[in-house]
């Protein structure tokens, strides 16, 4: 689980951003349900304010820590500073994995790692390793084998060590790798995956092999499309003699059961198919835990369906693994579903972004006992377009 994360000199955030999931003692128990870390966080703001950049920060860290060793030596690191200035970009993330709390820090340019560090936080913060360029001057004794490994300037130490068979595998590095590998969604460090990436055929294979996932999808689809009463997955053999899977959707009519009609994915609405193809992401993170990062998650959802999906992460009975969901959304009403402790607003001044959680606004303008969305629409909270100025 993420406690907080942030970056400096990253994309449109020149001076930096800090995004926190933490819930302090001021949060009513009815909202926190006894949790010290929120399982949901919504990011709102005007177009081009930097909302997606907040999500890209997590996507970059996930990819860099787990996969940067796969890059060719000398290949650029996929990072953009504020208007591509020459100063380094800095990241931090405070997280928990397998009940142990860690802090990961990174200072990097698009050419090389300047600093990388991992801390363990139990009773106090303990340094596990600190890397400066391609040297590791500080490390715990369990990581002495690092001295025999040649580090690459464009690869994470964590990513590198997981590719070597160490005589003494380090549990903390393994935990860090597992955590970053559990971050998934439709955002990557250089953009957002298009809907075409999530094909109904690919999703159908997952649902065919996981009946529990398929039941999850059918339940949500039936709530979002009132014309659909059932979904079936059929199997066929492709021209290359490989198994393929495709869905068909049962639509009820007023003419009686004999007049009910099955539609293929080509005949179904684009919104329903997009939802069908992405829902396995939600099921997987709720089933196994992790962090789901979704940009514009509501684009194919009816507004009344949004609270239901968010509720799956808020309800301990459906989110037994404490999975976290961070997203951007067009819907303004979602602010009232989340409340002031689970909404981050992003604004921009003179091409520079900054963000803040609603409970950081001083005074009693934002309260738990009255709607927040009207205040946002009126521009009293920031994070809205300035039409007419």
C-alpha cells in the first residue's frame, strides 16, 4: 500500500508534488473504517492541468524499478523534466509491502541515475542501500554482493539485482520489487494506453480461465447496461490453429424470451465493450492486491455506476487485500462520493502544476456534512477551467 509519493522537476510539476493516501485521527471513523491509509484517491482538475502527470509518476516508478534492466546499455531513461530543463528529476514513494514499510528515493536524468536509495521503516528509518551514480557506498551487510555486480547508469539497482542469482537473496529488495510490480492500470510513463489495447478477445481469455472474474464482470455489466441479462464466452480456432475466445451478449426484449437476442462484440455498444475489456484489471487487483492506476476511468461508465466501482475498493468485504485505486475522472459528482480526504485537486499557473488534497484547504469551506461538488463547480476550490478570463 502507498502512504504517499511525489516528484520534483517532473513534467509540469517544477517545484514538486506530494500525494498522500494517509488518513489521520481527524478523519471520521465512518469514512476511514479504521484504516490509516485510504484505498481510494481521486484526482481532479481542468484539462491539461497535470492530472495524468500525477498518475504517470507511479507508472514511471513501477516500470523503472521492475524493468529498467531490460533496456540496452546507454539507452535513454524515459523521463521528462519541467520543459526538459537540464536539472535532475527527483522521486520518492513511501509504501508498505508484506507488513513492512519502506521509502524509495530516486534522483535521475534521462541519461543516468544520480542517486537511488531504499529505507526500511519499523521503529525508525534504516538505510538499506544508497547508490550514487554506479557506486553503492552505503549498504547493509546483507547486500555485500552488490560489490561484484556492474551497475548500469540507466537501470535501477533493484531491477538489476533481481536478474542475478545472489547467494544471499535479500528479502527487502524482493519486497520492493513485488510492490512496484503490483502497480497496474492504463497509464504508462509516456502516456495512456488506448482503448484498442484492451481487446474483448484478450479479456475473454482471462474470463474463460477465471470463472470468478467472469462472474464479477457480468454483475457489473448488467448494472451498467440494463439491456444485457447474460454474457457467454465462446471458443473458436484461428487460422493459425490457435484457440481464440469471444463474448456474446444476451439482450432482453419486450416480446418475450423467444425474442431475446444475442449480440457479438462488433454489434454491441462501444462503451459496453470498453468496460467489458477493462474490468479484469479491477478484478485482478481486488483479488490479489496492489495499486490500480486509471486515467479517465469513468469515460465509458454511467455516472450512477461510478460509486459502485469505487465502493468495491472502499468496502473491506470486497477489498480484503487492501488494494488501492487512484484515478482521474471527468465526473464532478464523484467528489461527493469520495469526500475531502480522498480528492486531490490539480491546478496550473503559468504552465506550472501544483496539487493539494481537499482537506488541506484551511478554514471550514470544505466540510464533511455538506456537498463539495457545488463548491468545485463554482471555482471556489480551484482545479477548474477559467472560461471567459
